[in-house]
C-alpha cells in the first residue's frame, strides 16, 4: 500500500476550491498506483498516450473518467472514442472533425477542449487566438453534431518566472471569456499542473492536471 499517494491526494483535494476539478495525471503510473488514488475517491484520471490509457481502461474500474491530456494523433482517435470522457488537446479543425467522425461511429457525443498556445515555447501545441476566432465565426462547428466544445486548455511556459506563467494563464482566461460570448455552453478552463496550479486557480482555472505532486516523479522505464 502506498500511503504517500493517498496522503498527497487528500491534502491537494482539501486545498482545492470546490469548483475546481482535479485530474490526477496517471501517465506512466501502474494500475496499482491508480487504484490507491481510486480507493480515496479519485475518479478522474488523465493520460497522454491513447494506447496506455486504453489498456488501463479495460482492466480498471469502469466508473473512472478518462481524460486524454496529451497531443492527439488523428489516426489514434478511434481507439478511445468509445470511452474517453474529455479530450483536452484539440489543436486543429482536422482533429476535431476526426473526433466527430469516430464519436458518430460509437453513437456518442465526445466532450472536447480547445488547446490554446499560450506559452513562449514552440514545442507546445495549440490554436492561436486568431485561428480560433476564425474557425468559430466560420460556422463550421455547427456541422459537428458528435462533439461538444466544453472549454479551453493551455500549458504555460516551463519556467521559474511565475510572473510570466501568471500572464499566460491570464491570457487563456481572457480568450475563454471572449469565446463565451459566441459559445455560451463553455464551462471549463483547464490550466495548471503540479508546479503552478495555485496561480492557475487564482487566474480562473476550474480544472487542474496534477501528477507528480500526487504520485511522485514519473517513471518512464515502464
């Protein structure tokens, strides 16, 4: 039994405001470790590889909500379309159209978040504000009946400069507020990870993705 996982999780949950959803980032973590978190009531888990997530989904309790938080390749959407609860990283119209197609095949409506590029790093994925506005105004989203846009997601620059991180989170919240005028169904601002989630919450996040502060450092040898 891993007491640290339970203690970490309970401490984080106690500190989070009631309106903030905790996504426990379980990528590279074993099924036993996930079950430790499950036993103290955690039901929302985030993975960044579809193959790994699908293997876990098959064997772990069926009331777990699986969130895909990593970069999504279009040819892999079909493997998660039957069960995924939320796709955080929708960074192109082509990907959204593929999710819609696979959702239709599974007779589902799949909730999605627009990933917005807010970081000062070219390695991060996401729409810029202009691309997003153009797509929303084009009316093309009205043709996609099997996806539901629930909000936005963004990752801040990996830096010790917390003023910069705060500025980037503030930008994401401003984009969300602007989008809300055209897409009133939006609810989710997914921003903040282990190193910066308190700032993200101060700047308007209502969904945080926390891994190492719960499970310890990632194990990439698995």
